[in-house]
C-alpha cells in the first residue's frame, strides 16, 4: 500500500478523533455546595417528573480541568456541569450547565456521523458515560415540588 493511500485512510480517523470529547468518569463528583442547588434549579425549570434521580461523576478533561458529568435518569440526559462556587449569587445556577445530551436526540451511530458537531456524540460514548455515572457517581434525588419551592419555574421569553 503506498503512502498516499494510507494517508487517505488515516486522515479521516485522526480528524474524527480530534472532535470527540475524551472524558472519563473517575469517581463521584466532590461534595460541592453548589451542585445540589444547581440540580434543584435544573429540575424546577426542565422537569415534569415528581421525583428526579441524578448521578454526578467527576470527569477529567484532556486540558486537566474537572467537570461533572451528570446522568439524569428520568430524562435519559447527560448534563455537563461546571461548579459555580458556594458564594455565587442566586440566579447564577443557569450558568453552571455547559451542555445537555439526550439519548436519541443528540446521539448518532458512529463517530463519522458526528461530522464535527459539538452537539452530537456517538451512541456508544453516551452509553459509556451513562454507565460510568451510574457506577461511580454521587446520587442526588430531587423532588420536583421541593425544587419549585426554591426555584419557581422561569418564564421563557418569546422574544428570542
């Protein structure tokens, strides 16, 4: 096989791998005063379930930073969380959520199907993250009623 043919085969693989976010849940997300508060905000504004189960695992990014990958069982969604800190003012909770990835809406069959998108992940990657959150993550149970008492649901403006 000549070098040109080998490059034609390898370049798409290397480029595709660069687009995939390489994260691995290594254990429970450290006890953070703001994560439960932010989960209550998320539940109040985005849930219709009476009880919500979240599993937060510490994920280390390739740049050395740590975020939480949070699996929301009832909505089959993985949410990336960046801690806002205990002293953040009320209202900062919406800033903690970086991205949410819902199974089937934001997953595709293969890495090639991602096509450079920042909003899609391969189905197998999503399932791996979900399993890691379930096996290593810290469980949070958030009742919708309690969350709405703390964070009344925000009205979404039609003028966007």
